[in-house]
C-alpha cells in the first residue's frame, strides 16, 4: 500500500511539473512563438521580425497585389484574386492591403462558383435557346437562361420568342405546313387553280398539235401545171 501511494504521489508531481513548465497561454491579441507571446500585427501588415523578451513584434505592410484582412502572426500576405474578363468576371471592389478583390459576373454571364465573402470565382456565358424554343427565364448574374419548347402552332426560328402560325385566308391555301421552327406558308388558291388548268390544257393541246403537224408533213405537195 505504501509503495502504491508513493507511486501515485510521484506521478502527480511529474504532471504538475509538466503543467508548470508549459508556456503561459497567449491573449487574443497575441500569437505564440516558442515560449513567447508576441503582439499580433494589425490588418494590412505581417510579421517582419518576431518579438523577443526585450523587443516587440516588428510588422511591415503588404505589397501591391497582396492583402491581410485580420490581426495576425503571419509572415506573408495573401495574394489578391484577379477578376479576369476572359473568365467572365469584372471587379466590383478592387483589392486593397486589408481586403481581397470582390468579383462579379460580366453582362451575359452568370456566376457558377462563389467564394467566401460572396465574390464570384468562376462565371459561365448564358446559354442560348435552340430554334423551336423560347426563353422562359432570362439569365441573370447568378442563374443561367432557362429555355422551353414553343407551344403547339407557334414557331421560333432564332430561339428567343415564339410567334403564332399565320392563318391562311379563304382565298389562300397552305403551301407549306408550319413547325416549331418555321411559319405556315400560304399561297393564292386562284393562282394555283389557274396553274392546274394551264397544265391540263397543255397536256391535252400539245398532243393534238403534234398529230396535226405530223399529218401536214405527210401530205404530198401540189404539182405545178405545165404551160
């Protein structure tokens, strides 16, 4: 029993020594380096030289194209994000020493992926509706275009809006039926009737003319009377 108690006391002493040897916890405005709690650098700056027992932290400003948006113990600033027009982006807010750039989707594009803080990271061009379709919901900066097929008896050659088929009048006939991409084509009924009549007459008269010509060619010529 005595040896067991001594072992327990020894273990407690070792644990207390380990706890006492730990560096004191740093405050919120400090960061730990080794045994030291150094003051953090303010936003827009980073650590150039860590503090010592005799001197405080030495901070320096972020270079152009970099930023630091919080008190820190970092030695490097964060690189600014580039709102590249070739990627469908434009700058809503330029990068500064204390904040990153904020990007938005260019007109005709929508944001496909959003970064922390609401900045657009990647944008895509709005989709175009196919012929035979119409725009149900126009594209926005955050959503793509929504398309749908034209209703029955309407058409859309460009894929923007649907137009009702033309209704042929009583004097006209449907020459070409309508579809989702083409309108109905109307033609004059009288002209079509005249065309049919002319065709029929041509088919009847031509053979008659040919027969008459053949008969005329087959008759012998008249002989001249002698003087």
